C-alpha cells in the first residue's frame, strides 16, 4: 500500500501541479490532502477545483476553516507586527477572490481522516490531521518534547500520525510504551506551496505500508 500525502498548498497552483505530476508518475494506491488549500497566493479557486476534480480526500486547514466562514482570522501564529500586518492583507485578499462555490466546498471539509489497516495480525491506525488532533492550528514542531508528542499520538489512538501546518517536514519514531514494543510515527509532510525549511521546492510524503508492517517494527 503506497500512500501520497501533501499539505499547505496555499493557493500555489504551479507548486500543486508539480507535486501532482510527480505523484501521477509514482502511481500510489491512495492520495490525501491535509489542508490549507488557500491563502497567500493568487490561485485559491484553481487549487480548490483541481483537488475537487481529482476527488482527493481532503481535510480542513486553519486557513480553509477561516476562509470557508469568511473570517478575518486565519488562525496563524505570527511573531512580529509586520507578519501580522501581511497576514491581515493575505486573508483579506483571499476572502475577496474566493468564489461562493469554492468557499462552500471549504466548509464541507472534515477536521481529520482516520484509516485503519489490517494487513496481518496487527491493526495499524493512520490518522491525518492538519495541526494536531487537539487543534487545527496547533504547531507540532520537530523539537517537541518526546513525551508530549507521544502522549498526543497515544491519546488519539494513532500508530502513524501525518500532519502539516508548520511547513517543515520531519519524521520521528516514538517508543515510550511500557512494553517498549509499540512504535508510533509522527510525520510532518511539509508544504507544497510555502516551504519554511530552507528549501523552496514543493514537498510531499510517500508512505509505504506492506504486509510485514506492524506496530512492533514498522519504520
């Protein structure tokens, strides 16, 4: 089972097209989008329609949630007054250009997607969220305390949790259960349209789950 996951397009149509072209070449069994289709760039309607036309299962990002409700708050955490000012310009601009049909689509997006696999004797729970299972706009950075990150996955009953929002990809393997045999995986899938990891190329994840995968040794 090969699964393609991408997130945080932010109305960057050329970035989305590059990612989808690469995904098409790799022919995964499933494709999921983890939200933030809109915001910042100039193609929110085109991005939404590309996702809809392809029928890609998609969850709501914080920007999608705000624009879907015509809010002037994107739920972003800006560090400086300049960033706040530019953020206000961005969400105002996006609200102006998003059309009614596309806005209504954003309102239909779920908060998360859970997929349960049973390819052998173990059940494997894959949870897809935008920020975290607790809040759509919670930032789970790579330096998050291990116990804290493990607790989030365990409380959400996730063996593998994929998420975005920070625009910085990483993969952490967590093994803090008492029996020391249950491995959990936290995977930040990066950003298609607005990377913040020092590499301006569009980023996505290709996750492989096979018959030998289990909670004891899946890596």
